[in-house]
């Protein structure tokens, strides 16, 4: 019998998740939550550009949570509303539904989140006997599952570095790009992402879950970053980055073990491939890199490409697919807040196209 799933939002990740749910052989789409009133009442398939699926979108949370469903795929943006998103998740869990989510990214490793912040969700899951798993591509499988697999093939490990090396010029999410990350802002500005502690809040969970997988504890999280300006004005089509404003950013969240950075998360982000040529470069196109220094040492590059030929689409589909494909495992897991360490290997069961 198929697992019944509600999709929550139709944004950058949600529209792909809805399509993947509708096409997955082991899942059945039974509901869709939308924010805007103009989408309410429309067929879910029509909203995301696929054939009608016979499920009408709604912005009535009570009606949606009254549906019979095994899981909710919650992908609503939460960068600026983590507390509100956790309250949503707790209400969903209390209705007896498991959750997969890409929204409150520190929850990739639940112990990283302050107990007072995560308690309502944790309590709701335990009381209702359901599970909540947060993942994606980054934070997510590219910097937790993949590196953990590689480290399992070592004699010893000295350092572990996980990297995103991505050109964000086609990432059409203006609020995230300009307000949260600070592209197009003066080099001396302090966008949300670079307020002290924010990088550690967002990606510290990734560093800590890697440490947990390696059986060590993080003594301290350290943040470092640098920015470079646009050499010419860049028109992205959904916003303009003026010459001299931020157009490239590099940051690290360093996990300190035995007084030294031993587990490092790094992002190298550009809006133009020609910027910062001295910074790490992708092998061919934007993607993710894992560097395990030890015996043996490994360097693994993952490059993604959507079927539209765009790497950012590939990243969004990879985020949605990680959530959607784990739904059966999450529904079958023990109640509570889960991390990658709590789930079995999730292969692409049933996804091989047949001629």
C-alpha cells in the first residue's frame, strides 16, 4: 500500500517535491498546503506544471491536518521564521503525521538545536508516535551522508572538509540571495547570514552530526568569512548586483577537536564564474566536494544538473528527492527527531525508468 503524503508549500523546493511525490511508485499525494489565496482551490498538478492529480490546494491548515495521511513533506521557507516553522511542525506531528522537511536546517542534527526551541516538536513527535527528519542537499546528503560513507573506508582520519562550490546566478530566490546572504550589499554590510552565530546555527548541526558519526565531540564552532565585489554590474534577471557590491562570498564553520579545526564546512559562492579565481573551483560545473585527509585520503566531487541544463535546478531536485525518497523509512522509524545517523541506506527504489 502506498504511503499517503501531504505536500506543504510550492516554492523552489516544494514544487519539485510535489512532482516527485505524484510520480513516486510508493507514494500517494493526498493534500497540498499553499500560502497564497489565488492558489487555493486549484489542482496541485496545475500549480506545478504537471497533469492534474485530482488534489485541490488549500490554505486551511485545520482541513489539511484532518486528512488521513502518513507523512507531510514540509518545505516552506524558514530562514526568517524558524520559531514559527517549528510551531507548524509541532502541530503537524500532533495530528499524528510523520514529517520530512528542508526548512529548519539546524534540525539536521537535533541535539544542535537549543532544547527549549526543539522541545515542542520533540514532545509532539513522542506523544503522537511519529518522526521528523530534516535534510536536503546542503545541509543534507552532500555534506552528511556522503562524507560519512567515505570516512567508513579509512584506516585513520586527520581532517574532514565538506564544501559547496556553486555559482548562484540562477538561484532565483531574491530574499535568500540579497537579504539573507547579502549579495548586492556593500562589502562592509552585515547581512543576516554574517551576524555572529548565524553560520554556526545554520551549519553547526552538519559539523556536529559528522563528529557524532566519527565518535568525537566538538569543543567549539568557529566562523570565518571573506567577500569580494562585482567587477562589473551583474543583471541576474531577478535582481541587479551593482559593480563594487558583494558578488562572491566564502565562509567556513570549523569544528574544533583537540584544539584544532578538524571537521570543516566550507561554502564558496559566486555570481560569476570569473570572480575569485584563486578560490576553490569546481572540476567542471557547480557542485559539492568532500575531502577526507587520512589513510587513504579521498577527494569526491559531486556535480549536479537538472534536466533543464541548470545546476541550481539539479540542487533543488536533489533536495526534494532526498526528502521524498526517505518518506517510507521515516514513517517506519522510531518516534522522535531523526538525523542521518538514525536512518538506513535509502536507495532509489522503483525510480529506474523502464522502456
